[in-house]
C-alpha cells in the first residue's frame, strides 16, 4: 500500500525545494530520449478505475505532479493503491468513501487538478451520485463544465444545489442511454459522459464527441473491462450499457505533446535527437505540421529521428501567401503544441501567422520571447505573426516566468537555444506535465539546474 506521505515522494529533495530553472543556453544536444506516458490519457484512465470493484493495473504512468495528485484523490476515496514501480500501479476500488467525496478536504485537493472533474462520471454510474469538485476554482456557470452537466442530465441525472453546504450534487438512481449532441467538442466532457454511459441502461449515442488519442485509449481500456463501445476514433460514439465492468491491464501511450516538444527542442538547438517509440502513426498531423516549418524528420521503425539542422525554411501556401497554422480539435493540430511551434518559428527562414483559436491565454508568454530578441507581432490575444531570423541573431538569456505547462516548456526550449543564462520561475507549472525534464535533457547535453530563487 502507498504511504500517506506519497505526495511528491518520487521527486528528490532538491527538486521539491527548488522553484526555478537556471538554464545555460547554446549547447548542441545529441542522443536518445524516451517520451513519457501521455499526461491527458493518464488522468482519464485513473478516473476509470472507479468503475469496477476488481483490480485494474495501469503501466507507463508519467511520474508528474498532476498524476500524483489524482492518485492521492482516488486513494482518499478509499481505493486500494499498490505501487509496483515508479510508473506502474494496481488499483482496487472495492469500497469507495462517498463522504470523503463531499468533504472540504477533497474539494480543496480537487481544485489543484483539473482532471478531477472526470471522477464524476464513474461515481455517478456506479454509486448513483457524485459531488461537484471545483477544479481550478471554476464556477458552475462556466461553459467548460456546462458540457459535462448537460450530458449527465440528459442521461437522467438530477442536478441539485445544497445551499446550506454550498455544494453541487448529481444524483442518478437510474441512468438511461440517450442520444446526446454535445454543444462543444470537450475532451474531458466526452470522457466523463462515456464513463457514465457504459453502466447506463440501454444505448447511448454521443455525437460531436472528442476523438483525441487519449479518448481512444480510454474507450479501448473500457472495452477490455467489458464495456461495449463502437465508433472509437470518430466523433460519433455508440455505447451499449452493461451491468458491471471487470478488471483489466492497461498501458498508457506515449505523450504526443512531449514528442512534439522534443522535435521543437532539436530544431531550436540544432541537435540530433532520436525519440524512441514515438509511434508516428498515432501522431496525426503533428509531423506534417512541423515539416511545414521546415523540420526534417527521419523514421526508423517506431523511432522518430530529428537530424541536426543549421537552417529550416517555412513553407508558403501554394499561391505564395504567408503560411497560417491554427489549432483545432483532433484530428486537427493540437493547441498544446502551438507555443512550441511559435518559438521554433523565431529561428526559421520565413514568416508564419500563428492563430491560437481555442485558447486566448496561450499567447501571454510571447512578450518574454520578444524580450529575448525574437521578431514577433502580437496581433491580438489569438494571433501572432513570427518573422523568422534564420539564426542571424541568436536569442539572449533573460529571467522569465512559466505561465502554464506548455508555455513553460516553450520558454525552456527558447532558453536552451539562447546565448547566455536564463532563469525560469514558477517551474512547478512545468513539473505538472513533464516528468524530470531537467534530468532527462541534461542526459543528452543540456545545462539545466534547479535553484531556489
């Protein structure tokens, strides 16, 4: 069994006490790197362990803050958690404590991780009620949670507000399958509804469903537990409800966002990096989009090799106009790699318009890249034009703060390519999504040190 002091126990003392990276730029990296298990998939499949009383074994879990926090949450709910090794755990949800789910302690811990919202679907399906965690302080009127609740109520759940306790409660004594047209393509919303529907009576059809690889992996895992889900990989999921689910063994797929991050790192630092077991067939349009920026990619079985490139040229559209790259729900280009792409473009030959359609806060880090010497025109919160410098002027090291997971790694990549030393503050944002990133990159030639500032 895990001890109560599990939180962060894998991270060494230096890591847990430090809050900044000191980065010496300009090193050329070289070597093999293994991508971690996918963070977003891990958060979904960890919630799914609540759907059965039998043992569920999950391997290739990334050892990152968000995953550790979610494991602590399910452990608090009464799930038996056995650690096999750093990346493999056995879960047995035989006796779940719903009182803890309603407690202030749970509510407080759930706020620290957005993925906790996906515990509602499994608990509603198996235990007929679920309390609303408020991840990240989201208010109930916010659209990103409305999608979840609209789906639950369509399945027959009742939405109750307990004014005395200031808590929101879902009750679903008898969930029934329905046709659900989702009002937005929400990954966590789709995951929540799928997990609720697998134990509902009759057939559920979810249209306009998210179809990211994370969702596909979740559906495959649920089917291996005895669920009946068809249409996996499409935006129309058909779910035939069953009365119970059994145990299973599941392996988390490689993290496509980390793979994309390593491609960007290789390009910016003129490095040769071999990304082991990248499974390019599962990467969708990601490789093709990097190739539009001029990045050469070589394939060797399941490995993706990025050769050292002195220069890379941004493509134009067929009519000669400036290339525009924008994000879209899968199978479009993932918004999680837009920050990486923007930083890469600063040293390319040519110009590109980066259009971040799905999230406006994702471009807030651009002022720091400009301060490092990049030529970027921030048009508005959604669009930035990058004028590539073709390495004629190297970025320079500065002190900066990581605003979120993806921008944090984009700034780390910029710092590794820069002249001089950079300091990156608020690195717990990076640690939330990237496992021991400093240790792994230092092993192939980077110079990153954890410091206290």
